């Protein structure tokens, strides 16, 4: 039986990049598979919620001698960055790691020093308590709606109208019309 590959196969992308803490419960699970050793572990992601910190454990696997040996040398709780692909099997969905890098202390400090941009709600709260003088508001010049549209809207360019042509359906289904992108 000949298998036919879908032409759209090149459009699928399941690549992921995750930065979090290297985590396993009791011990790092290393097993021998058909193609060599592999290790299973989790990446711990912590996200703030309204009144607590939510913990997410992303199930992850590495395959091959090099990555397994590198993983053995990393201490539990270390921040790591992984690049890989999201895959699934009978055991569930996991990240198949292709690149594994411990995050350096310098990089961690740099990440911590970056300030989070205030979100629109935070900006509103920041300016909501600010007092505004009536004189400041009265001194501003406001444009009418007509003046605003005159300044911002460019003249529309003429559009050439092309008549729609009927394209015959090549599969023999003459009653149906072609729809979609194909």
C-alpha cells in the first residue's frame, strides 16, 4: 500500500520555546528505548493569579546520549530553556526537546532587571488619581469631527472593476461552484 503525503504537510508547525525550572519528582527518569536512551522530566512554570501563584508542569522528554548526559549534570530547580516540538503519544502530549540550555546567572539577572511594561489597566489607575486643572483643559484646542476627518483621511483612489468569470469545476461536479482557496 502506497502512502500519500499531504501537500500541506510543510505548513504544520509545533515548535515551542519554554523557559522554566527543571523539575522531577523523586528522581530523573532515564530509560532505554528502541533508538537509545531517553529521559522524562517536567518544566515548572509559575504564573501569578489573582490571589496565588499557579504552577504548571510541562511534561518533557529528551532523546539521545548527548542530551541525556547534559540533563544528568543539571541540578533540580535550575532555570532552563528548551527548544523543541510538541508531540503526543499513548502517554499524552509532551515537548520533544531538541535544544536544552541552562539559563546563566547573568541572563537571569538581566531578565529580572527588565521592568514589565504597565498594562492599559495599570495606566488607567495611574492617571485616574491624577488631578487635572480646569484651566489646562480649557486651554487645549480641540478639532471638530469634520476637521479631524479632513486631515486624516486620504483621497480614495479609483478602483477598476473586473467582472467575475465562471471557472468550470474539473471534477465533474458541474452543479457546485468552487469555494475556498483551492
